[in-house]
């Protein structure tokens, strides 16, 4: 019973931290801010997380856990590889728009210099996932002749994460789905 309550409490704190980091950024958020948002004492937060850096690490790890969860339905589908790629990109775009933990993780990647703790290495697994799918696309002649799946994966990753950042700055991510559709239209015209 105590363990279940501790897991729930940790989840509430993690969610509060994600929302705070997404809205205000790591440098401007305090443990008191997170405790207030979680409707807990500062001591309760410190019981579960030793400091703000530990919370940033946990939120970033949650970002990657959720990102994997978001793309899983596209990967598990019976669709052709190119449709899996577009489905994956669109699902990630929606999560950038709607999920505070995804928003926080993206922001914390940008704010890495302010966080005195090692965060997971960004983008590597996501890029490899895209490269693997694009390699399958190439095998099925769904890419133009001479296309390089690894290079296209890096460009798509950069376009998506860059688009979410620009969308965040200019439109509070309200247009990220449309910007991602543009990326697909321009970079993967065969997907139309």
C-alpha cells in the first residue's frame, strides 16, 4: 500500500515538474514551484527527488519513455514503411502539441547547459529508428533512387525538432501538426 502511494506521489511530482519546466524552463523553476503545483510540501518533493537536477533528469527520461510510447502504434501497424514514417512523424507532432511531458523534454534538451546533471543523449534512438524505417522504404523502392536513408533520417529529425521549436516560439505549438505535414510534403513527396 505504501509503495503504491509512493509511486503515485512520485508521478504527481513528475507531472508537476514537467508542466513547470514546459511553461517556465529549468532556470526559472524552483522546488517550491513544483511542490505548490503538486499540492505537496517541499519536503515531499525532496523525499522523492534529491534536487531540481534529479527532477530534470527524470522528466527527460519520461520524455523518451513517452516518445517511444507515442510512436509504438505506427511501428506496430501493418502499413508500408513510408506510411509508418509519416505516421510516426505525425504522432510525434501531436504529442508536441498536447503533452506537457513531451514539451518539457524538448525544452530541457535546449536548456542542457543550465542543468548540472547528465541527461540522456538526445535524438540518437529517434534518428536510428527513422533511418531503419527509411532503409526499409529504400528496399521497397519507396524512396528516390540514390536516396541515403541515414542522411534523410538526420534531416527529418532536424526538421521535426526544429519545427516544433519554431512552432513553440511563434505559435505556442498550435501549428506544429501543419508544419509537420509540410515537412512530409516537401521531404517525402512519395508519401502523398
